[in-house]
């Protein structure tokens, strides 16, 4: 009876198939990321350091966002805060005044989501350039 331990062979890990799978995943993700298209809205933020006057627009469209998250379009309150209602109001005013510029004027305490919703709805209505209204800080 032989009680000695036989020599064990060292296990070998073959990485070839693992490398093939990682390479295929890399190629897959590189190809699919090129299909992701984000909606882009051009925003011209006013600079606080300059105090230049902007040319007056005949009839600009202004979306105001209050601290409570309600929307006003050209000073008129909407029935509710749904994006569909805002889109309808923008569409009706754009029909009366084609080619107008759009300005979003938000209260300092307004939620970020309410401002982004207003900009998103305007972007879906075809406005590529949206101005954000701010007030210049008093320099003391």
C-alpha cells in the first residue's frame, strides 16, 4: 500500500477565451455609444461682468418660473404646471408671433427641475436658442 501523496499538477488558467469576450464587449460598447443622441439646447448665458445693453426685441416670449414652480408665459399664468400645458401655450404664442426669441426668467428659489422642464418643452417646440434672464449683482 502506497501512502505517499502523488505529485499534483499545478492548475493552469487559460485566459484566451476571457480576452476574446472582453474584446467583443469593448467593440460592442464602442459601436453602441455612437448611436446615443442627446438633445442639445443652445443657451446663451449673460455675463455678470459686462453691462452691455441687448437690442430690444419687438415681442419676445418670456417663460417665468416662480418659486412655487408655476409657469407664466408672457405674464399670463397657466391653468396647471404640466409640460403639455406649457407646450400648448408656447405653440399658441409662436403661431401669433413667428420668429420670436425665448427667454426663461426663473426665481432664485425656483426648483432646478422646473427650469429644466421649461427649457426642455421649449426645445421640443423648435427653439434652439434660449436666453436665461438674470439680474446683475450690486457691486459694493
